[in-house]
């Protein structure tokens, strides 16, 4: 369905429109010819990231946030 579907048609043909969406189509619903909504296939959200998976597998060195040496800083800055 390339052209927008008006609200009245969408109400009367909702089951058919949902079938089209399930088949991968995108449906635009319009009121007085002006697009107001879009029906798209549902995309489940990704599972939230699990924190702490590497707990105990590595240790942050005590000098992790110490200033870089002049040579190392020059490498990071592209000099």
C-alpha cells in the first residue's frame, strides 16, 4: 500500500492492514489527507546488557589514570 489510508478505512480494514504490516509493508494512516501515523512491523527490543560479566577477571592497575609520558602523549596526539 503506497498511498495513505484514511482513518475511516483503517478502522474498517484493520485486520487486513495488520496482515500487510506482518508481511513487511509500512502503512501510513491519514486524517483529511494529512499523514498522522505509521503502522510498521513490531521490532522487539534487544535484551538489556548485563553488567558485571567480567567481574574478577581483570584488575585495573593502580596507575591507570596517571598522566602519560611525553612520548606516549605525543603518539596519542599524532605528533
